[in-house]
């Protein structure tokens, strides 16, 4: 645990990797020690938290990686199952299976029924590894339909979404 700075998230990610990959702790430790990536990019001192997130990410299949990276579009505290499904243009069953994979890899948490959230460091990792601009139009389409379907339920005025962080 001292190799990961006794960080609970890092320990949890490594434990999941040991279970999922059937690697020995020695093999995983060798990978950690060889890593050149530092967590300084994420404004923290211990490099092993970033490495633990990256190990979990690299173990995912391509479709799951793409859905995981798409979560960078969400700026709020949590987001819905339906939004993930719509933005990625996948069916309900596939969405459920992919979200289960992400939860099992400790890269995603379920916040409430049908809502999910990311740890801030995992969110930062995603933002550093994806171009969110490709998700803006699918997200806008989803939320336009959502608001139209639910306009009677929502009588408050909503502030405009700040898209400036994606305009670079």
C-alpha cells in the first residue's frame, strides 16, 4: 500500500485489476514501478494513482473505453443512464453491460438509481484523454428531447450550459 501512497482509490483500482486480470501482485507492482507517468499532470504528488486509473482503463475493451471517455461531456455531479445511452447511440442492454464493466473496474460509481458519477481524479483523467467536442451534438440532441418531453415537469428556468470549456 505504500507504493500507492495508501490512497483508497488507488488501492481499490489495483485490487480490481488483480481480480480481473488474474495477475500476481508482483507483476502488477513491476508495471507500477516501470510507469513513467506522473500524477503531477493531475495536480497531485503521488504518481501511482494516475497509473492505477490508466491500468484499469487499458484493460477495457474498445467499446467500453469509448463510452468511458464519452463521460467527459458531463459537467455536473452525476448523470443519467439514459443520457449515456443516447450520447453513445447504444441500446439499453449494451449500456447496462458497459456501465457494469466500468463499475467493476472502479472507474464509475452508481450515485442513485439510474444515475452515475465519477471520482474527480477519474474525471480529470478522462478529460485529459479525450476530445469532448465529438459528444457535444449528441448531448445537445439528447437534452433538447429530454427537455421537450419533460417541459411540464420542469417549470424552473435553467441557466444556459457553459460550453466555453470545450472551445479551444
